[in-house]
């Protein structure tokens, strides 16, 4: 599976979002930020989230165009979030992990997919599981990856 990219406007990133965005990188979702300000003021945020792309562009459409045309990324590998919130970030991560989990259940996952799921179990699973327990996710979100033992058992069976 190709890498996923979370496209966000740099100015929309709040301090409370930084740890969660940084954690996404561990599970194969890399930040791509755009800003019209050529001098990004908050170097601490950039250092923490380590974006794959920093685009000095004024709007989302120009940023998408640059990523898909100049950088040859596929549109379906770009997650666009205009409004950042813990719920939105976690929902997109669960959606991506669920797609990998489904591939693994059907015997179609690559080694990279399995590595990403393994990292997810170690880094992001617990927080997403707790968010689900609090009712944070939309009812329509498929969340088999968050079943109590499903992901753990799947990964254990793949090792053995």
C-alpha cells in the first residue's frame, strides 16, 4: 500500500493536535502542510510533526494540485482535513487502519501493511479504542480493527 498523506493548512494546527499528528507518522500517514507564509513561525510544530511536504501555497486546491501533479501523489492517498479536531484525525486513521485490517483478513495484505498494523497496535490503537468507547466516532464508521482482540489475534496468527 502506498503512503497516505494528511493535507492540512498549517495555521489550523493547534498545539493539542500536534502529538496526534506526529503519532500518525508511525502508522504510515504523513503530514503535508500548506501555508501562504514563507516563514513558518512555529518551528516546534514542524519539528514535532515532521511533514513530508511543506507547500507555500495559499489554498487547499493549489496544494492538492501540487501534490497530485508535481509530486505525483494519487488523490486517493491524500486525506484532506479542512477542520482539525481529535475526532477527525482519529476517524481518518481508523478508516485507513480498517482498510489494512480488511486486506489482512482476506490474505491480501503486504508486508508493509502488516508492519503498519503492528505499529498501530503499539502506538495508536489504545487511544482510538478509548475514543471509540467514549462514542467519538460516527456510527457509520467501520471499526473491526478496534475489536477487543481482533487485531492482536490477527497479527499473532500471522507471526506463527
